[in-house]
C-alpha cells in the first residue's frame, strides 16, 4: 500500500504535464487502499496529523469495490495500479 502514495503523486504530475497544470477531479480508493494510504501518510510524509482527505490538493474519496483510480479533469479514470 505504501506504493499508492507514489502512484498517486506520479498520476497527478503526469496529469498536470498533459493538461496545462489542471488538477484532476479526485482519487477514488477502496477502503483497504485508503487504510494503507492513511497509514503510510501518517507514519511518513505528513506525520500523524496529515490531512488524508486530499492528496496534493486533489480530493480522496473512498468507495467500496474501487480498483483505485484518479479521475482526470475530463472525467476519464486513470488506474493507480
């Protein structure tokens, strides 16, 4: 799960580069993915008080059954795997 932080960061950076620095709409993570993301953020980057409701200014949503995606500015879903 700790790789999720890196995958999310790389997805935002690629999105910015391809879309004139426009922000993606959101990330959608499954509950287990979000649990791992929260643990990695709070034990590392961000510390115990890290705001895990967003990643680099992009909202993070938790949805059962999500494969883990970033929703681009145009609405397309980009896999985080």
